[in-house]
C-alpha cells in the first residue's frame, strides 16, 4: 500500500457551528457527536476542540465500530437554544494521483479476492460490502454500474469513470431530497445532493460486490474571482472511498467529478450517512426548532511558508 510523504501538502482550519433555536424550553438534551476529524495516513490533526453553550453536565468521549471518535453529551439546565462549535486544524498529506491508480487490478479480481483473502485489511473492507440502512442494492444500480465496470477493466479506472458519469447524469438540487429520501427515488429522479450521490455510487459498487464506504467531511470551496472567502459559507460534504488491495482506500467525489486529493478534510467514515451524522440526539420539551449550520474552511500556510 502507498505510504504518504511526511511533508504536509495542505493545512486547513475548520470551524463547524451548529445552532438549534427552540420554540420553548428544553429541560433535558442528550446529544451524540461525530465532530472530531479522523487521523489516518493522509490526514494529521494538529488541534481540535468542541465548545458547547450552554455548558454540559456530562461528556464522554468514545470510539464507534468504524474507529471514528465520538462524544456523548448531556445537558440538564433549562435552555431555549443550543450551540455546538467544533474547531479543528488539520494537515493533509499527498494521496495517490491519477498515475498511481492507473495500474489497479481488474475489478473482477478484486471482487473475487474479497471471498478468498483473509488479510486484516481485506476483512476490514468486508464491513462495507453489504446493504446498509440508507444504501440498498437493487438491479438498476448494478445495470448503471456495469456501463463503467466492463469486463477486465481496472477497478479504479472504472470507479473514476463512474464518478464522472454520476456528475454528468445527476443534477445537484438541494430541494429534491432530504436525509430520508430512498436511493430508488434518487435513481429515478436523477437529482440530489452530495449525500445522495455518494450513497448512489456506494450502492453501485456494492451491487458488483465491491466494498465502498461513505466519507463525511468538508471541502474547500473557492469564491468567485475577486471576491473574498465568506465566513460560514462552506458546508459539510460527503464522498466515497473504494478499497483497492494494492493501494488501500482511494477516495472519489462524484459531486465534484474528481479523485480526492488535497481539498477534502475527512471527519469520519461508515457504511452510509447514518453512521457518521455530525450531530444527533433527543430533547425533552422545546417544541418547534430551527436549525442553522455554518462551516468555514480556511487555508493555512504550510510550515516554513508564509
């Protein structure tokens, strides 16, 4: 597998703010957070903190089934709003580029290897082979995938082609879906958001018995030329990670038609959106609620530069 260089190729500060405003008083709140960026071969966490207002009475850090850092918090003081602010500084290292993925194994070889290879990496990848709460496997997905995954085609070349086709065939439309929209509806309507396109691509790959996982995180957005970067104008993002026996996990972004390189910050991964929801919980009281999410991704200078 590819080992990244020790020198960072990009650094970012990420500020993720989630604010709930309630129509009445909340007397008890229990929240489950996936807001700590993940450290792995291509990403180093330099600093991280989570601030919660009002203050919490109970806070417990843990690790979920997929290795993501989690936090459970409890608030018992009456409140009519909740602010959760996660601030992180991360350094990214170079990932395999187009030249590296060109020599991947034929996709059928990878599919068959999943049943034969008992190595730790392959067994871990088997977690992402099957249906999950938001990603079913059905014939339409396999038919769509096979246009890219022709006989004998290198696995990662086919995955990149699938990435490009989803971008071309599906329109970004924030009003077309919500977190509960079934994948079948996305397939029929050909509209959705990054979460939908990631889960669509995952469903296509799993329909061919190839492991794929859902990645939650952030992406650096570029303001129009001549305009400043706006605070809070970025957003959470989602993309797909594909298991390659030779290179490890390689990430593709169907929303932006690209191989992930140095502008994606990884928060965590799982089978689909439900495994890595940034913030979810239950409240007692409160009535009607309004949700406001603001994300700011700011490039930082590399060590010794600027």
